[in-house]
C-alpha cells in the first residue's frame, strides 16, 4: 500500500516470507525492529510489516518490524502518517517511527492480543484492539480503555468499531452493542436479545 506524503512516496507492505537474521531473504532492510528477547538464528515472527520511503523515485530509507502476538495485516486503518511520523499496528504493539529516517521514536504494547486498527480522534488516536478499545496520545500514553463482554470481532458482519458524530459505536463477538463518548464513558449498553429472551418479554 502506497501513500504520498510531502515529497515522499511511502510504501507499507506485508513481508510474510521474510526471516530475521537470514541472508536468504530476497530483500535486506537497513533498519530491523523486533524485541531482543526473541533473538535467535533464523528468527521468525507472527507478523512482519515493512516500510519503504522514496523521494523523487529514489529509495532513501527502509525498515522492517516483526512482532509475536495476534496477526495483523496492512490496510487503510493499520497505520497513520502525519506530522513527519508513521504510527503502525504490528501484532499487539504500536510503533511510531520518524519520517523520512524511519528512526524509532517509541513502541508500546496496548491490546494484550492484537491491535486491529488505529484511527484519528480529535488530537489523539483510538485503537480498535481485539480485547479493548483504547484512546492514546500521539506520544503513546493511554487516555482511557474500554472492554466489553466479549472480543471486538463480530462474525455476523456487523461493523465492530465506528466513529460517528460525537460517539463511538461498538459491536462485540456476540453482537452486543455499546456506545461511548469520546471520553470513554459508556452512554448506551444494548445487549443482544436471543429468541428465548424475546419470548419471555
């Protein structure tokens, strides 16, 4: 996936076949980020996302990030680029890198399992995690966090996370509906009614 930012073309891509500490990779990256506790020969990870930056069609920097946890992909809401930085979801971490150098500014774990997507909210970000919804600052500090009755993945096709006018609307695995204000306060709680419960009423 490519985005134009200022004079830079920034490409973010999955590298599922990349093996850390191997000379057999088709491409080598100048910057490699992964937790040193995982270091071993031919180290592998759950998800590997790469960033390549070009200016005037010349590659000027590149990096690859690997993490262990719930798998993530590369799509519209898996990263944000602005203010000369990129924030990107990799498993249960968010990485913040400087543009165009791709130097690491910070990385932190937020959702315990997976950070599924990241969105802008006022001056901050909101993370749609598998277990929790979190509002964080651009510096990675948690403003608030919210958990429901089940995980934030819905098998029935409901949109699990949606920012509306002044609220955040959520559906969990069981299709229970929650509505939060931007301060993380729950203002609606609409449990799913199964057929037996409807008949009792």
